[in-house]
C-alpha cells in the first residue's frame, strides 16, 4: 500500500531528526524473543536503533509503575500480555493517543477507540509432543496427556507463575472439570518457569515427551496440533506509547510499522489486521468456534478471580520454585544463551498493583 509506505517514510525521517532511538519493553520469557524483530526493524529503517528489554509482563508493569511514581520513564513503548494494565494506564492518563498506520484495519475490538493502544499481533498456546513418540503414544487430545506412558515425561510451565498459562488451566477446568488437573498433577510433570524452555525441551530426550503451552512455531523435534473442539487460547498482545516518551517520533514509527500491512502480512502467527489474510499453515481464527480472543482480556481484568485460581494451582502443583527464566543460567543455556543475556530483576512494586 503506497499510502502506508509514504507515511512510514515520513515517520522514518522524523525519527532520524529526533535522534534515531526508541526503547521498547516487551513481554516474554526468553531474552532473545525479540531479536529477529529488532534486526528487521533496524534494517527496514536505517539509522534508527531499537532498544528492547524482554521480561515477564508482570515484572515490566512493576518497573513502569515504579518509574511513573518517581516521575521518570525509560520505555517509550510497552508491548505486554497484561491487558488490564493498558486500561488502567489509560484511566491514569499516562498513555499517548495515537492512531498509527493500519489503525482502521485492526480487527474488531483489537484497538482502543481513542488510540491508547493497538494489538501488535496475537499470541497463542498449542499442545505439543515429541516427534519421536510412537504413533500409539502421540497425544491427539488433552485427555491423551493423562495416559500412563506420558507419566513423568511432561514438561510444563507453572500455571500460577504466568497468567496466560493460568488462563489455559482455567479453560481446561471449564471444559473437563478440576479433576482433569488433579490427574495431570499425578502425572508427575517437570514444572519449570516460563514457556520457552519447556517447549524447547520437548523432543530433546526421553524425559520430555509433551507440553501444553507452546507457541505454534515449534522446532523439528516436536509436533503440534491446533485444538478445534477443546480449549485453544489466543490473546491480543497490546502495544502502546507513553505520553512521557522521550522519543515520541520513533515510537510512532515503531507502532506504525507494526500496524502496517508490510509487517502484518509477513508475521508468521495470527495477525491483528483484517485485510492481510492468515499466515500459511494456520487456520483463520474466525473459522474456529472454540476461540474468543477477547475472553482472555475479560478474564484478566478480574484480578480477584485470577488470584483465587492462582492459589488453587499452588495448592495442587506446589509453590513455584526456581529463578525467573530470564535470570536462570541453566534455563538460558537450554535456549543457547549465555550469561550476557541475563535480565536484572525489577525493584519491589511501589506502589503495588
């Protein structure tokens, strides 16, 4: 679309005039998860540096609230799974209203009507299993993860350590009852922090045969299936500019690039725009009756209910143990990363949220 490309050229020029720098704090559970995007952005817009800090969304919002309370702000842009934060920050008046390139093409409900945020893309969790599993042991349903041959061979993420994973377990309870999770706990799964490492481990050895919450782009050692009549969790990853952004021109360039047909049509997951089709190999979300991308947002907003379910999961699976996946050297090693990629922990929440 030439009009969009022309606007991106104008925004690129403005970002260069401003100094050519933008800071993004992105939610994730492996420090390299935004490396490919950073490289693509900087190649697309020469002279503009994208500084990215990846950490769990629940830690990023602590950092942001602490800085806002002190009257300082490091990130220009936040892209997080904690959807309730964006609504809260909008009420507090700390988000910039901006309708980037592609704003009008966002799917219904994906963008704030006032321009406080847009959806960058959709994240989804799919069940996976080791490609080396014999045909008879391959789980083609959630119930199959409860079979005896997979006992002690599941690598799972602590559900009470990550709200998106917790939401998967909420949906499983809705469909199969709490006894499903009780049986799952009796399978003696290896519980780890973060979703990246358990997904990476599937297929890496006999002890890692299956996982419930992997991103769809699994590696060659694993196979995935997309549920059609069982819980399938997809959510909007929101992105917004703060009105105290130190690099507002480059921040607008970043959001407009993410919202553009150029980026959206190249994104390999489920896209935020309605006019760019679906990535190869994926069914359109609109064709799946078991998907409601906005349900996660509604569920996340009830923090009391989330806290109650988190407590139930702690009682069932035990307390979360281990260091954050972005600070644990052993987990980083599984991902092929060294100590130079360790992310420092946030300060304690001040004020708490």
